[in-house]
C-alpha cells in the first residue's frame, strides 16, 4: 500500500497545473474568479458527496456539530488557494506560482 503513495503524490502534483489551467479558463468564461471558484468547489463538493454516499461514510457528517470551528479553516484555505491560482498562474506561470505557494 505504501508504494502507491509516491505515484499518487506525483499524480496529485501534476494535477495542480491542470487544475490551475482549467480554473483560469473557467474564470475567463464566467468573467469572475469568484464565480469560477464557486463552480469549481461546488463540483468538487458534489463528487465528494457522491463518494461518501457510495462508500457508506456519509454518516460521518453527523460528527460535525461537535467539531471545533477552526477545523473548518481547510475549506476557507481551499477557496483562497483556488482564487489565488486563478489570479496568479496566468501572470506568474505554474512553476513560479507553485514554488511560491510551497
């Protein structure tokens, strides 16, 4: 199982540039980086919801009322990251932007 971590990491890293390019085109089509981010995160949410339903883990959401509020910062960070990639990748390029993000 651990031998899969490296290829999965490489795939995920490679998808960063694909995601940024697709998001930039979506922002151009919608005329707004915020509209593009909303659509992109909504599609991701729908896919994750379907995955939770298919795997039978949707009941884990019942733990949300007991979660500390700052645990949701990841969602905010995702939104900031996506808007940042939409704004920065076309101006700085993928390599520079990812390098600065890291």
